[in-house]
């Protein structure tokens, strides 16, 4: 069974998650998870990565150094995973490293656009001693796709159930849905903001990086005018394929709507309650529109630990069995990192791992660039 590592740092900028797991030789379905680890993002690096989402002075130089610093963090996490599993670098076929997305503009400008992840595959292979697969989006973009979301094919391998319409909801910085109909093709798309705006608001009003268990949101009241203004964003009305990120949903986007609705001075708890409701409302509407027969929703990502948000989703989705992916055997904070381990395994076997119906590409493509592990001198 091939053993691979997956590394993921998402738009929430809270840290890096890693998983070391084995996959079935024939099907590449995930088998044993040997280890899972998390390293918090250093505050200075998080601030620099956030700043690089926007134009600024000397950004090419700064981006290159930020990528190197992130690879050092990745390499530390790899060492922790190997130590926890009692394995050596030579026991691992490959590692899949997503890198940090700082710009995502697919199809824009010249019809191809770009999705930019800060990553240095050669440096990570050198530091870890493991063949490194990264740059997972470019092949799909070159084929006319959006390069995102990447994980629906993995979700299908793990969570599809015969005879049942199932959906998988990842609540990272951005919320994205994978739709697994009982009798149709897999599809998926970005819904809109999840933790991204809630974390931003928590940091601004309390100095805490996130609203633990949704406690602040639960203590507030939804502001109907602000919620309506947030939901009026044209992105929510776009038909899939669609993807998004901080290029649209950032502090300036939120501040403009707070000003427009007269809510700039509203109670912090009320704004947080409204941001949580934005995620719940947009997810519920997207699921009803695109998989109305869904009877099961499995939730992963950091937002799976936000009790208030899950309660709001259950309220808006009556009749649906809603639980985290732990109910299907995979811890919700391991799913995305495990997906990149799977993507690395697919690349090493030359298997396509994209879904053209999800990204809008002309056809499925083999994803990822490979940087071989350094060889010992002969």
C-alpha cells in the first residue's frame, strides 16, 4: 500500500495540517491513517501571507521569502508526522503540498487567468527527503478550468453511498460543497465565505483568532438588513462551476456592506451572528438548488467544530441527517490534508484526479508537478 503525506494550509491562515496515511494499491481508497499533526501559523508569517493577497511594495521578493518560510513550517510538520508514525522518509512514496493561496483569478484577464499558491517544491523535497508533489491547479487552468475546488473526487472516493444522495460540506476559510447524487455525476463548487469572515471579525473585535464553538455568534442577534446585503453579492447567484477566495471576500468587502447598511457600529456579537447566518443561509440555499434530494450532509474543516454554525445549518436544513465526517470514519480536521495525500498518490500513479464537471475544464487532467527526493551520493 503506498504511503503518502498530505499538507494543507487554507485561507483561514490558522496553521498547517498534515496527515500520513496508506492507500489501497488498486483503488487508492484511503486506508490506515498513521498520524495527524497541526502546527499553528506564526503570527508574522500569517500577517505577511494575508498582506500578499493584495498588491504591495516588493511583493515578488516578499512572496518568494514567504514561500520559503512556509516550506520550513511544512518540513517541521513532516518530521513530526514521521516521528509519530515511527517511519522514515524513505518509507513515504510522496507528499502532496498545497501551498498557500494568495491570489485566485481563474479565467480572468486573458481567458486563462491564474491561481497562485506560494510553495517551493524543490526546497520542501530537499528539507523533507521525500518526493514532493505541488502546483495542483495549473493543469486544470491550462485546460480551461478554474483549478478549484480540488477535493470533490476525493470526497466521492470516501463518502459516496449507493442509493443515497449525499453532500459533503467543507467549512474552511471558504465553504465548498461536493454533491454525490445516487444516480448521477459528482459535482462541487465554492459556496462562499465560511471561517474567513468570522475569523476576521473575531480578531478585530476580541483579539482572538476565531470564535470558539460559535459562542460570540450564539450570544448575538442576526441583523436582517446586513444579512440581506451580504447575500445580495452577485457571486451567490452564479451557476457552477464557480470558485472564490480572499480576492473577493475580504475585509474591504465586509466593511463596505457594514457602512452601507449602517451596521458599522453594531454590537460585535450581532455582526458575528449575521456572518454565521450568511454561511448557513448560503450553504442551505446552494444545497436545495443543486441537490434537493440530499438526505445526508457530512461536514469537515475547522467550521465543523463551530457548534452554533452546525445548529444553524440543522435549522435551515430540516429532514437532512447532518453530522461531521467523523460519522463516516474520517476526523473533520483531517479530511483536507488527507485529500492532498491522495492527490499525491494519484499523481505518482499517473491518474487523473480532477473532475471537469466541477472545474469547467475541457477534460480531466493529471494534477501536480513532481520534485524528486534528493538521492544520497553513490
